[in-house]
C-alpha cells in the first residue's frame, strides 16, 4: 500500500509538472505572434509606463472587421493593456489619479472611446470572446478622433509624444491613428 501511494504521488506530480510546461509553451507561442512591449514616458518627475501586446496586421482588415466597430477592444492582444502613472493626469478635462489601470477602447470609423479601468491583470477577452472588462470599475472615459491616413502600420504600436506643455499617447495600427492628449502638473 505504501508503494502504491508513493507511485500515485509521483504520477500526480508528473501530471502537474507536464500541465505547467504545456501552459508555458502555449504562452510563449501566443506571445510570439503578438510580442509584449513596455513603453515608458518620462518628463521631469512624471513617469508613465504602458505594458501591451503588439499584434501584426498580416494582410487582414483591422478596424471594422478583426476589431469590430462599436465593441470594446483590449487595445492590443492577449492580456488587457496596462497603463500606469505616478502623477495625476488631465485627459480631455477629466482627472486620472495616479495608479495602475487597464486601457480599453471602443473603435469607430471617426471617433474612439478610450477607457481607463481600475481592474488590471485580467486576460483581454472572456470565454465568450468579449472584452473582459467590468464597466462598473471604469475610472474615466474620453472620446478621441480617429484619423485614417495613407501610411500603413503593420504592427500595433503605442507611443508617447511631447507637444509644448502637453503630451499625447498615440495608438497606430493599419492606417488608423488615434491621439489622446494629456496634461500633468
């Protein structure tokens, strides 16, 4: 009986180890299609960091198709995008307190809704294929203009630009550019 229990424990341990290895391999494969990136913006004592996954266009129609108009998008791939600021920001007249947020968007052909949500660390979509966001935890949401241009961006990119006394976070993918201006003290 003692040998049976030892053998049983070894088999259970091997199954657990195998499942962990498979999960790690799958995660690395998923990340290779949409690599993870951290973007930082520093100006004086302000520091913003943004962690997101960068999918590729790969010949697909992006906005209005892969990323449907009028539906909440995780603003990248895989996990929900994480936006963190150490200072209070003013975004389109709304105050965003220092802290960590998930960043969500609702794309449309001319205007996007940009949402900063208090929940972080969740996978970007749920089992139904919908955004894994709890709207009751939204800190602020603002509208931003979507500009369609001739230049095409193969990989989804988020960058920060300084413009005089303000700065902006810019989302670029396919032929769409969305700029979100912000101020800080």
